C-alpha cells in the first residue's frame, strides 16, 4: 500500500518513521561535534578557569600545528586517499629551515656561506613541502600506485633525509644572528603572529 497513509511494520505512519530516521541520521552526522561539546562541557564544570581567556589561548597554541596538518590531510581523505608522509614532510621542512638558519648555504668554491632571511626561508620550506606533495600525487596518479604504499615509502625516505640533515640532532639557536640578518624565526608561532 503506497501513499501518505501507508503504515510501517510497527503500525506507525511512514511519515513519523522517516522523521525519526532523519533525526538519527542527523545525530550520526553531528557525532563529532556532540562529543566535542560534551568534553568541553565536562571540563568547564570540573576544571576551574577552563574557559578563561588564558586557558583558551594556550589550547589554541598547542592545537595550531596539528590543525594545519589536519586541514591539508582533510582534502586528501575527502578524495578517498591517504597520506602517511605528512608528519615526515613537516619534519624535513623543519630540519631544512633549521639548517638554513644555523649553517646557511655553504659555497665552498667561494669560501662563503649565505644565510637567507626568515622571510626567504619560510616560503622556501613551504615550496619544498608542496613539491614533496606534488611528487606523491604524481607517483600515485602516473603509475597507479596505492596512496598508502606511496606515502609510506615517502615517509621513510623523508625521515631518513631529515636525520641525515641534522645527524639525528635538533638545531639549537634558531633565533638567528642579527649580523647575518636571519633573525625572527623564534617569533613565528610564539603567540605574537
């Protein structure tokens, strides 16, 4: 029996069943936000000053790096792909930035080292990260390699390159040298920009 007066198996009108079903689907679609609001509500009640401005600023500072990574990977996941190399790409780009600030670009034939400014280093490492992503995309599309396999291999290559760049150590003294004109890196991400 079709029409608005059709009855479901439970004996209820079909229209009421569809509205209940649409509410359940809506709740399923919003489950992440519901969980977020429940967690924030719990901590707002149990932790004093959780929603104070100072606490919120600290949380945003800690979340910022992962949020930028999540924005990029969201577009990959939307297209039914996966990128396992995003963290290794970030690590290699950070190591390149550290290398350029502390050691510069050494030109042994002239016996000099060039220390680029931070405003050159930042776009340069963004370009390196973009080229790595483009290379992954090219390999995946050109050679029909599964994104999981391609980016897994890229992840290990980039981790190895980052370790070779620094000898397995971090770069101390990223504040630069005023005489070399490469200062300002320590202000990026320090809460002022």
